[in-house]
């Protein structure tokens, strides 16, 4: 039997139930954050979706599986766009997925489309230590796309009755909500992500709109239960996507 080397394994596509993702050229690989945003985002009213910082395109493809929407995806990193293009073409929904190699600022200037749903797994290590890799700095640090610039672009592109959904570290929650409010974007829904039941949240899925809600919807999602196994809520949430929850790559 021939064993696959670690380098070859890294190049193998990540297989979901209905599609596969190649991310060999992407800085940020397929991980739990993307899957959480792709499964927790409300797509029930979405006809036109924009994915900002799409990377491999995994979130865009997950939203295509869950909706009938037309989806535009943008990324400033050319190799990531190349992977996303391959993934879009090989998915069951190539006609509804479009990749654009563009910064958010340039895309705002180029498009006339207003989106009823915008999603982003944005650069978030605002105060964190930078990586020796400049590509990872671009992907993970807000020096290239600050929260303010992200929200300014979202405000311009969002339909008046549309929604903006993103995932962030829990530590960035208050800061992001404050900046969003300065752009007249109001928190509508928040989902703290618990790495383990009864442990403090380490991620947040947040949803904003132009309209101030009467009540902010709140629910918690634990990834694992007290025994360390995947929590039944997480299993149910991801059931339409994961082939094997024991895969090591999903816990990044």
C-alpha cells in the first residue's frame, strides 16, 4: 500500500457530501469558522449574496447548497481566487457562483448590485501578533481591511432590508458592534460559539441590518459536549455537509 505524504495530503481536496474544496493555493484553509458561518447564516430570503474575502469559496458554495441565490464572491488574493474558481466550476451550482479578484473598495466602485445578504469571515486579528508570512497577514489582519472599511463597504452594498452576517473572535464582539452602530448597522442576531459545553465562547456569529430590531435573537452553539465528543447540536447543524466529523482538518 502506498502512503500519501503530508505535502500530498495537504493538496488533496476536502470532501463534503455534495462538493469538494481544493485550497492548496489559499492562505487560509478550510476550517470550522467557515463551516459555522456557512451553516448558521440565515438564507431564507436571500436572492443575491455577496461573500467578502471568500478564500477557497467554501462559504459561498455552502450558501449555494442551502439557497437558490445568485452569489458573488470577492478576494484580494489571486491564488485564492484561482482555487475558488476551480471549486465553483466543480460544484453542482456553477451557474450561480461568480468569483471576482478584487478588493472590497474596488468592488464597491465597480458594481451596481445591492445584496440582500452579505457574509464575511473577515481579517480579525486587529491587535494580534503578525505572522512571518505576509500572505497570512493580508488574510488574517485588519491592516488591509479594517472593521470600519469593511462596514463602510457593507453599508453601501447592502439592500435596505438586507442582512450582513459574519464570524469573529468573541474578544472582538463589542468593538465590532460599536463600529457597526456608527455606520447605522444594528445587531439583529448573535450566536456565541462554545468550543465545549459550559465553557466560555471563543467565537461569535453576528447578524446586522439597517433596521433596529425589537429584540435581538440569541442562541448558543457548543461544538463539543462535556465528554469531548461533537455536540448533538453541531452534528445536526453540519449533517448536510460533513462526511466525517472525525476529520482532523475541521477543528482549526
